[in-house]
């Protein structure tokens, strides 16, 4: 039962798709930065053993003393695992390759699906005043992703504008339904965002049409374009909003942030 004396809790969004290379990390980093630009405090939780979100936000591997591995599997203070980034208001729980063994270690834990849920809801989290927590999931439907879905209020699905994009979506939707039935009945789909979109490409236009026909209002109006600046920004360890604030990629993630804030404002009313 929620504690009525506690301050408003952050909205937790899992960014998930079992396919790799669809823009999960790019979306997590840049949506987080766009939300911060709008005055929100954001925590990114890197749940991918590749640690790309951590690198993309400027936290070098040697500086990742405590990570999501310790957050899940060891009783460690939040103040030790939450790191500041170069953008004020945007914080990170980093990841390293150590997380790749977590799936095996979680199997024997009777609370294996709820570890992230409990970690993100401990009273000490209130001290940070986050408005949003974005979880960058690994490219698979493993126990780490299930942890993210159990912890989250909603799932944001990046969908690459390419052939077969919708085929892989059915398995993800099935997993979300199973999590609803077994562990998190309030989990909903935040929405589907089309990524790597090239308006000049007939296939991209067809994927968009199919997605909107099949998923309706679940598909965000904003589409994320193929954009050189979006691809370059991670190598400079910063979100595209900071790397090239006037780029098409920056504009797209600003628009996505507006849609998400507006949607959640309506739901909270």
C-alpha cells in the first residue's frame, strides 16, 4: 500500500524492445535530456550489460564503481549508485558487463522479479526529487527486462522503421500482458515511437501506416528521424540536445517529451 505521507512518486517508464539496434538507448538518453530541459528531474537506469547509456551520458567504465548490479543484488545506498551527469537534473545508475551474470544469479532469488521495483521505491528515493525514471532495457525479454516491467508504470517501445518491425512487437506485447497478469496489473503501454525514420523512403512510410493502422493512438505523433547528429552525439558522451541543439534529432525528442508530459498530465488530472 502506498504511503500517503510520502511526496509524489516519479513516473517510471521502461524503454523496451527485444530487438537490438532499434534506438532504445538513444531514446532513453535523449528523452531524458529533453524532459530535463522542460524542468523535470530525471534518473536514467542503465539495465543493459553493454552499458551504452552510461557511456552516452559520459560516465566512463572506470568511474562505475557501483552499478545496477549492486542496486539489484546487494543492499547498497542509493546515494552510492546514483551518479550525476554533465547535464544538471539528469542522473544515472550506470551499468557494466557485470550485469550480464545477473540473470543467472536472479533465478534462485524468490523475489527475483521485484528487485528493481523495490529498489526504486525505497523511501531514500524521495530525497532526490525525481519526476521521471527511465529504464534502458537490454535487447532481450530476460529477467532484467521483466524486472523493468514489474518496476515500471508503463513501457515505451521504440520501433525501427524497417521491414518486419511489427512482427517482433507481438512477443513484446505478450510479455507485457504476462507481467500484467502475474506481477504488475497496472502496467500500461506508454506508447510506440517510430525511430530511424526516413520520410523519403517508401518502406518507412509503409511501416508508419501499418503501425498506425494496427496500433492507433498508441503510436506517438512524433517520429524520430535518421539524423547524423543523433548518431554522432554518443561519441561525444552527451545527448543530442547538448551536442547540436538545433538538429532535427533534438527537435524530435523535444516533441516526444512534450507528448509524454501532456499524456501524463491528462492521466493525473
